[in-house]
C-alpha cells in the first residue's frame, strides 16, 4: 500500500523560480504524488514577516502555482509560521492570523499548514498555546485539511540543544489539545532520519493520539553543512511497512530542483515494490526517466564525488567534473555546474535570518 505522497517545500535557502517549481510539480504528479505544500523559509511573508501579505505579483504567482498543482491532480497547500503569535495569543494576534488566513484562502489552498518548527521552545504552556493557534486557524480557513509541525518534531536531542529542553509531555499535551482532524508533521528519530520504522511511528502515534504525516528530510540539502553535498541517491531506511503507520509521506526537497527529483521518484517505487525494492536499481530507473541513459551513466559514476566527498574537498576533481557535465544540455547538468562554481552554498547566517 502506498500512502498519500507529497512535497513539503519547507527548506532554507534559495527560492525556486517558476520554471523550476513547474518542473517539480509535473514530475512528481506524474509519479503519483498527491499534494504540494509551499512554505520555503526564505518567503518572509510566511515566516519572519508573516503578518505582511504577499505583494500582488507574488500572490498572482502563487495563485498560478495553485492552479497548476490542481490541474496536475495535486492538492495545493501553503505553510505559515506565525512567529510570536502564541505568546501572547491575544486579540492582536488573532486579528493578524485571521487576515493572513483569508489571504491564503484567496490564493487558493486545499491544505493549510501552521508550523512551529525551528522556533524557541522555552515558553510557558507551549503545547497548549500552539494548539490554540492551530485550532483557531482551522476554524477560519476554507482549506479542507489542516496540518501542523511541532517545535519538537523529532526525538533528536539537537532540538533541545538549540531550542531549549522540550517541556514534559509536550507531544501528549499537543495531541490532546489539537482538533482531532489536524494532521501532525514528524521527521522521525532524527531531524534527518537515517531510518524510520514502524515501532518508532507506533510510539509517537501513541503519544500524539494520532498517526503522523512524515516530513522526510531527504533529499533536502540546505544549511551550511548539507549544502556542500548533492543528495542524489534513492531513498533507503524507509520500509514499505510504515505505510500502515502514517497518514502521508512528504519529502523536503533539495535546493537543486531537477536533481532532487531523482530521489523523489524513488519513493513511490519503495512503496510499490516493497521487499523487492533495491535502491541502486531505483536510482538508475529514476535517473534514466529524467536524464536519459548517457547522463545517468556519468552521474552514477560520480555519485561518490558529488554526494560523499563534499564541496571543499573536491580539489582537482572539481575541474574534471566540470568538464564531464559542461557539454550536456540539460537543466540538471547546469545545476551540477552551478554547485561546482560555489552557488547555492549556504551559511549559518543565512539560515538564522530566514
């Protein structure tokens, strides 16, 4: 059984242009993906400046994206991170939220996501306040499905280190207070989980009182550390048996729109093939679909250099790689060259200001 598959564009870094996003929509829809949630961290009107509406040009572009997703058979959603709305959750916060939810509804959304990821957690009654905000938004929106992402969206202790120790019974309180129809995004045992298994998902569902929707941080490569690598290999560590334990499975994409579609295309294969799934063969099949046989052969040979070595350690190999891809007239080849030339490499300061 294949669960509902989607894309949660929830990464830091450069925002895709319209052509890149259209390619992703067409490619994933053709592969069986059913929803697209737009919420890049660099879109300030959804995060740092969420109280300010998108300007007319941005709103029109998002309306076109909504129409494109729907025409392709995908649900379209938008994700807002209402920084500061929980403390205090007062009349001013309610008025701002009501106005912005109306703005998003006017763009045309099937799904609304209210996110609290990567925000400070040392706030009183954190889970209760977050549930209040989500339930308030759910009562206003015309969207037919509402999602949220907790501040502590993984068991990973790095979240406690960066955002303060998680409150006692945080997930349990959040689950009890949220409307029962709200779906909860969850990344797994780590922020970037190496493996996501049924036992872990059963435990989290028990705490929340509902199954989770996976926010899978593969093939995302944002941030100062991960942007030094191109994440190209097929999905691993996600047994098809987890389908019974989740409400959906959304991938967080790589900065490189075309290259990131290679691993994304292997996720439907993983569920459809079950025990017959082999990640090397899945990579080959996905890459050939998108790139053709000759390009795929070169890319397979260069996987260790592009994905494992890291930008700063390529040395003279960088020039050899440039020579191998300079003669290929394909957007994915141009993404490799762009990365080799030092573009899309992120800094800690960039992450902290988005």
